[in-house]
């Protein structure tokens, strides 16, 4: 029984952390290019409803993911036009996108509220998923969970091991220098923003097609905002984003297991519910408390509008 | 020129006024909802009631609703707006609208207000609520009879008396037929977060609960039970609405709110000028609480027993909180031979015997 418990906690932790990882990594790349897009919550919502609608009509969850991604790209394109081309304030544009996205998703989603979607079978990796304890958590998951792991490696590799990644970071550190040596700052920032939007859309798709296979208004329930803060607390490091996301998911699941164990422990439920937030912030602040590293990792031009000809 | 215009305007105003006073046209009835109408849940049931009432009183009333109104300062503005727009009867359907409704009701003495689930009333403000614990008790009886693990899981929103009452009623129902029964509670501290509700349900299922129910607003819990039904034999009880669409196999029954009849009756009273204040707490007898249809997985003799118990609740022979009511610590809260009073039920801040979890102290 004990082993089974731990196994279910691990499994649920990985599932709960997955949308956070995907969305946060997208935002991380966006922010590394010096753009602060606060629209994740709205983008996720629109991605979720688009994915649900397509998965429902075609019966194909994979097409649902693509639709979520597409919707996310469109949403971030709106942000790009406002913040990059028209050079509006990034914070205001992002907040507007969040509010707009949540409302828009509710509007599009009306006809889908009464629809139930069949849950998708996980992808089992032969033999490996039978490993006790870790098997189900690591090798009996939805495709997007494996995708999130690939994404962590890919983003880390891209940012720190490729020339394009170096250029992107240069744009985020000093857009003026990057511009003066001939890099298209606005173009690169657009690419980063669209990538972030695509990931937020996929995160939304994970919510509505795989995690809780349904669509209801407000189902993203603040996960976009959690992903945004994860990026900051993880000091823009992909591996730390993963630690933070799993820590958050793990604490949420663990406190539920404590509550559901039937053992009388006199800890207020409100405190237990707040624990995931508190623990994540605390741990990430502790591991990234070195001021030098924070300054090194945080993109210097974050949130600043870039005028190409200034 | 100017004076003539003014005279015309006054005349037009007078004409408008008098037509309004002859009241040949339908009376406007407004509803304020806390969440989107959606397809299931608390607000959905109120909206079903509104539609039923509108259909039954065609020609006499027109209705309008505003959904997704946050509790708090915004609510007051919207309730006031509704009164200003000429709505004669206004229903505000969430606990947090209590103070704003009371405030606005004082400035519009000719409008009649009704507030759901609160405790403040006035000369032109009635209150109404439903005794859903009666349905919960019967759900508990089914759970107690059918559980193989003797463990039921309860996904709950906030530790307020209304929610605690439901948990206790369920536990008492379960315990009445199964002495080994225990109810485990997970608080998610949110009325609506499908992801969290689902995780809580999955956690309870993983820890051995084969009966699952919820006091939250989405269908996620019933869906989770449906997903695990084949593997773990999990059953579910829906709340607010019948959610059998989301748990065609797993849902055994549920507790459903029915507001339509109440709305028809109350509005007729107001229109006939017979209204003298409302303080309705209606249950199965009044038809305001119904059992969601029992699925065919509930054995026939158990179905019969439930129908019989339902009849006894309606006649008042059976009360879910009939003494002795003993709390977790073993303290007797209601003595044998008496029923718990309404006010005691409405301030319940302890678990009864049969609930395994610790009560979340504030």
C-alpha cells in the first residue's frame, strides 16, 4: 500500500506540473528576448477552447494540440502587433491579452460546455512502465508529458549551445547593441513571442483535452499566472523551471494525500492549500539567492520597448 | 419654442408614466448569477428555474439575467442597475450578494428582492435556500450499502457551515446502514477549479475511496470517477445538477436543486400583492431538492428502500439530523428524541461520527 501511495503521488505530481512547465518554458524564451508577455492566462484559455473544439469535432486529440498551438500563436501575434510593432507598453498589452483571452474563450466555448470528451489513453513505454515506484510516473504518461521533457532539454540547448540562442539572449540583454551589429531585433522578438504563444496554447490544450477532458469557462484557473511567476522565481533557468513546477505540483498533491488519508492531523486545510505556493517560492528563492546569478540570468532589457532607429 | 418643447416632453413623460402604471405589460424579473450559466452546477440550476418560470408565466413576466457577477462591490452596482432598469422583482443567487442586496433594497422600496442562501431579510427582501442535506443523506445511504472499501471521498470547497452540513448528512446516511463506513474530506479551497477538483478526486480514489462526491461547481469529480470506474470500481454522486452525462456508468445518483416551482409561486404572490415576506428553506417535501435519477447499477431493493426513505423525509418522519447526533470527539450535540434545529444546522462547525478527517479549524 505504501509503495502504491508514493507511486500515485509521483504520477499525479508529474501530471500537475506538466502544463506549468510547457507554458513557463515558452514564457522563458519570450522573456530571454527581452519581452514580458503577461498574456499567458488568456492565451492558455483560448488554446484550451480551440484544442477542445477541434478534438471534439475530429475525434483526434493530436489535431487538438495543433489547434491549441495555432490559437496560441494567433493570440501572441496580437500581442506582438501591439507591443512590438506599435510599441505599446508590454505590461499593459499583456494584461489586456489575458483579460481578452479569458473572455474570448468563454464566448467561443459556449456551445462546447455541454460536451464531454473521452479521456485519452496514456502512452506506455514497454517494460519500463512496470518499474515499481517510478514506472507509471515516468513511462505511462500522456504524450505531452514526454514532450515537456524534450522541451526542457531543447530550450536549454537552444539558449546556451546554439548561435541563434546566443543572438536571442543578446537581443534580450541589449537590443541596441544587437541592432547595431545587424540583427533584426523586432523580428527575433516576434519569433520568441510566437514561440511563447505556441507553448501557452499547447499548455491550454493539455488542460482541456488530456488533464480534465472538458471545456468550462475559467478552467485554466490561474495556471497561466503561476507559470509566469515560476519563470521569475526560477531566475530564467529551464532546469529550475522544471524543479519549481514539480515542486508546486508535488506539494499540491501531497497535501491532498494528507487530507485524504483519513488520519486526523490538525493542520488547517487553508494552510495546506497555501503550501504549494509558499514552498515553491521559498525553495526557488533559496536556490537562486545569489544576487550575481540573478543579475546574470535576468534579461537586462526585459519589458522595455525597442525603437529600431533610436 | 423652448417652452413648447418642454411641455411636449412633460406630456410625453406623463403618457409614458401612465402606461407603465396601468401595468398591462409584463413585469420585468431580473436574476443575478455568480458564475457562467454553463451546462451544470449551481447557476445552471437557477437558470433552469428561471426558464421554467418564464414558460409557465408567459405574458405576465419577462426575465433577464446577468451572469458571472463577482461577489462584492461590483455586485451592488449591477443590482442597482437592474433595479433602475425597471425590474420589479430581482433574485440574487449567491451568498456574497447578501449585503449589496440589502443595501440596494432600501433605496428601491417598490422593488421586491430575493436573496438565496443568506440570512438578512427586510420589508422588500425575502430569503430562500434549499435543504440539500436531505438528498445528501440518501446519497450516503446508497454509498453505505454499495461501498466495498467502506470509504467515501468528499471533495469540498470551503469549510463553511453549508458545506459541512452536507458532509455530515452524507456521513450519517452512510453510517446508518454501514457501521464501518468512513468519509474522507479534501478541501480544495475553491468553488471552481476543475484541475484541482480532479486531482482531489483521484487522490481519494488512490487512497481507497470507492464512493466519490463533491461540493464544488464543476463536473470534474464525476468525470474522474468515470475514468477510474473500470479499474477501481469507483462510483460517484453528483451535486447541484444531474451529471450522468459526464459519468454514464459511474454516477449512481446525486442531489439536484430545483428552483422553478419556487420562482413561479413566489412571483405569483408578489404579482397578486399577497406577498408578505419570504423565508423559505425548502427541501424534498417542497420539491426544491430532488434525488438525481438512480442508475440501474443501484440494486432494485435498495432503490425501493431509498424511495421509502425519501417518502419519510417528505412526511418529516425521518430527519437526517435526528438525535442522537454525536460529533467526532464523542460529544452529544443533539439528544435522542429531538431533531437538530435549523439555526444549529446553519452554524455547524464540527464533523459528526463517521467522518474520518480532522475538522479544519480556522
